């Protein structure tokens, strides 16, 4: 799987499902107390460190970006899918959203106080993760905070349909928190906290807080 093929497939897939995905995700944070709690903690820690811009990388339709904004965070969103960015701008006209890739992140060095990737890293193959984490660290200020959310497991699968039955061609990679934490340390981050979500469900989730 070449670098360009998975990026192109992911972009096309989420362009295809953008509107239906936005409808399904609109209340995703509101109904998940652990996600709300993690975002509240993230916002508090950014404020305590002096504030500043926060990048929501892989923002999709912007629901997490908007939630952070309501918590007083100067949040902006970046997504690979132009259609997702269009939906985010439509639904949250007061916020900034841009098209971009986490593998070639167009954010100035040491310019953001915080960065989060909520279940967007799951589409990045193992061999590209170090590049992504390198960009995350470069973009964060010294002491800047990173929050990752991802699916937990040991398998990767090709998703061919989703979000209203639309065709997709996107890989979903499930990873163990220990592996992701090791990659973060290799990239120069200090891992500060880890939470396993719904461990008894078929697809648990994990949250990792790390510091540049």
C-alpha cells in the first residue's frame, strides 16, 4: 500500500460519506461522558499552561473542534477530506477549518499550545505513524499538550461500506495503548496519562495524554 494510495482512498471515502457521517457524529461527544471529561481536562490543562491555539487534526465535521471552542479553547480544525471541511464550515461558521494531511502538516513550528487527534490516527498505517508524530511534536510549543483517541486491538481491516451504506475503501487500524505510547516516546514525547474505554466491548477505545 503506497503512501499516496491510502491517502487518496481515505480522502475519497470521507468525501463520499461526509454528510451522513456528520449527521451520525453530531451528538457523539454529548452522549459520551468519558470523552466529555477528557476534553474538559485537555481544555483545562491548555488554559493552565497559558492558552493558545489548538489544532484538531482529522477534525471531520468539526464536532470536537466546536466542543473545545465552547470550553473556551482557541480551536481550529484540519481534515484530509475537502467535503468534511465544507460540512464543518457549514455547521460551525464561526470556526476555522482547513484541508490538510497529518502526514504533511502545514502548521508552523512550535505554534500551537495543544493538538488532538480523536480517532483519526486509526486510518494511518504503522509505517507512517512516526512521520505523523514527528509533525505533531514539531507543531507543538515546548510543553504543549497532545491528546490521542483511538481504537484498541491488534488487527487492521478494510472498511468497504459505512455511514449510511455509502461505499468506502479505508483501512481501520486497531492498536494497543502500549504500542502507541512507545511510538510517542520514540518521537520525543513524554506520556502523562492513559485511559482504556469500555474494555468489555468488542472494540474498546483508548485515550493518551502526552507532552512535548
